[in-house]
C-alpha cells in the first residue's frame, strides 16, 4: 500500500535502483495487524484488530498466563489511544480497558507492566496529567491509584522489591538536567531518594529488589558503577573510569540559564569557551542545534553532555553554544507539545533568546555567529539562517527536513497533522518559502542513501535557490544513509569545521 521511493546505489558498474517503502505525511500508510506465531504448529494467528485500519499498534505486552495480548492502539491522527486486550487463541478483542485523548497528540511509550503478586493488576507509565507518572490499574481497566505525582518525569521503572511494596524508578524530580533513583512505596506514593551525587544515575535492579547497579556520570565524572542496597547504601564501587581527556587542554564548560520572554520559563544552555580565553577579546560563536522532540542535549552528564567537536571548535577560537528549546524532552507535556502544528516556529524563537543572551556577553562578536545541526537540527539551521539572516553569517545544515509534507507518516503527522488538516502550518514551516531571505554562507550536506530525510528535501531546496539566484554550497556522502558513520565521520566533521573556519 506504500509507494516505492527511489534510492540509488551509485557504487556499482551500473548504478542500481534500490527502492524503499516510504509513506509520506498525508499519503497511504500500510494497514497492519499483529500475528501470534506458534512454535508448536508453525502457524500464525492474526488478531482481529478491526475498526479503522488507519491505526498504529504499539507497546505490546503479554498477560502473565500468556493467553492475552495487551497493546496501545492509536488512531492515525494520534490524538486518541485505546488500551485493548486480545485473546490470542481466537484473535478477538476482549475489551478496551481505558482511553486517553489530547488536543495535540497522545504518545504511549511504555507497555503495561503486570504485577508479580497479583495477575489481575498492572502498572502503566502515562503522561495523562501532563507528566510521566506511574498508574496502577486492574485488568477490568479500573484505575486503582496514581502512584507518583508532581511536575517532574518518571523516566524509567526499574522494578519492584520481593513483595511489591516498593517500586524503584529513575526520575527527574531533582532537576530536569539530572536523573536519580528513587524507592517509592506503592500504596502511599512516599518517595525516598537513593542516589546522592549530582548528575545522571541509571539503574539495574536485582531480582527481589535487594540491590541495584548504579551507573553514574557527572560533569567531572566520566563513569562510576556501584552496587547499592535497596535503602541507598553504597555496598561497593565496581568500576571507576579514568578521565581520557586529562592530558587535553579544554576550555571552560558551563551551564547557563536562559529565560524566555515570559520571564518564567527557563531554558538550559551550555557554553564552552576557548582554552586560552581572554575576556577582553571578542570571539565568534558556533551554535550547535537539534531542538526536536525526544531530544535533550543539556544534562549534568559528563562535560554537561557536550559533543567533542564543540571542544575542537573552541580550540580553534570559537565559543560553542547549545540550548534546549521548547519541544524537547523531560520538561512535561505542555513544554513538549507547544510546538504542535508549527514545527520550527517556537523553537526558533527560543533559540533567538539564546542569541540575545550571547549578545549580552561582552566577549561575544555578534557579527560572527554561525549555526550547525543535523536532521531536525538541519531543519533548525535553515530556520535560523532564513528567519534571521541579519544574525547568522554561516550555517551548515546536515540531512535537513525542508518540507514536512515530504517526511514520513507517523512522526510527521504526530507533530504537524496531515497536510490537508494544517495547510497554513505546512506552508509556514516549508523552508522553500523562505529562500528569498537567504543571505549568509550556507552549506547543505546529505547522505545519498538517506531513507529517513530523503534527498528530495535538499534537491528541492537547491532548485529553489537556483531559481532565486541564491548561492550556497552542497556536499554529499555516497553510500551513507541519514547519518555519516565510521571513518567517514572524520571527513564530515573536518568538512563542517573548515566551513566555519574559512567563512566565520
């Protein structure tokens, strides 16, 4: 049901047509169901998912006795979800346990998790109150209790203790820039923080819940792995990584808060200064941006999650800056869904607040600001270059989305709805409609075999630039899909770096 999209492999004696199935926003998507394969008979029983075939079947879980399948079913518009139960022998739906709906979108990310002491109860991680929290249901779909609450996110359920009196979780309760491990009493919701040091903690719970492995990283700590008791007492340090950068001269890396125009919302930014920084001098800036859903570039991980390329650019005499805008992860549903139906608009406004912060620094050369990003970051690079040509002198956009109507169904329609439902939004976010404002030096880079952001995006942008007599640079990576990996990555980052060094 999905059209073949042409991808060409140019490396043979004769170039080979290697099509992929690529359903674009608003176009046909395949109608799917779920099959249960029997190892004994070799036969497959398909579930009768019925209803509107334009749906998504996600987050599949088995019942404890393996006679039923539970899964979240989303309508194609992704604004309504049903948690359904199916009998695997008959393939028929037994019941709908509950529904969730939203004016923006519903995005179930975690399958239900059955209780190990009561087969008629399960736990579900949902954002229905605006933040990811744990809810306990019975198999009739009755909500028994909301276990965790507050303006913070549960990012992971690690497991339970032996009698399931407590659930162990990773959460952002301390700060959206940190992750800590907590023990939560199931009946009362009472929480106890089990990790102390500021930074990012991720855990693996032992069977029975008596111990957990804590994998810890912080701005000054590459990696530390410890064995911790269920009450938070460190039993043993299992591993401490040496600092592989101890012999390198690095510039100062610091977190900087950036407030939005409302004076309340605070965004997280990261600033890396050149190694021999002199506050009396003026320095150019290279902004690294992503800015899309499910991303968080600033955390209190090692070096505040900086990319090593940013240190390299700092060593070449540039200030390296990155900031997480609205639409990114772990700040609640309202923060993330604010960009719905208008991708790139609020994100660009937020990034410009970061630019205003940079301009307020006496050592920033406001006439020499560049920007680089890949994929959604490539889209954001184009937004910044074209919407604010008076600010950005140089940009490198890698694998950029240019027109959301050319992007795939599930992601594209989740955040933009279908093109015929949001014509104004698709028009305003289409970078082809802003080419006339291109003023600075721009290079686009694309993988020839890209089956995520297909080459058509860049081709259309290049064609529009030619039509409007706008000059730009273009470079492709044959054999590479959406990301340039392996040793060719070195070539890519040298290409990107040289573009700024030559032009900024």
